[in-house]
């Protein structure tokens, strides 16, 4: 919960589950997130073992973020949170 409860964490995980790997791809998948917030969430996900950061030497240098097995295991949790939000939208404002 310390990670999943953070702002944008679920959206970042879902974007990555949909195939986004590069910072710019993840950013495009989440239009309202700031670069700072995305950087913080990606760093936290990597630190907690939910994602991995890989640097491919260039030129140009390519940085990819991929979900670990633990990161992919969050899919049913995120689906349950989304379903709750859909069923109880009036409670959530």
C-alpha cells in the first residue's frame, strides 16, 4: 500500500502493463502526470522491485522501464480498485 497508494502509481503500472516502456511512452499514456511525478513513481517502483530500469548504450542511449513479476502481479489488485471506483463513483467525488 505504501507504493500503490501513492498518487499516479496505479496509472503508471497500468501504462506499463499496456506495453509502455520508455519514459516518453509512459508520459503519453498518462496525459495529466508531470515529469517530476512520473520520475518519482518510476524510481519508487524500481526501488520496491515492481519495475526495472535498463539502459541500452547508444547513441542514442535508450532507457526502458519494465515490470518485474511482482509488478505484473499487481494487475488483479488494480482491476479490483478500478471496479470499486466504477461501482461507487458517487462516493469518490
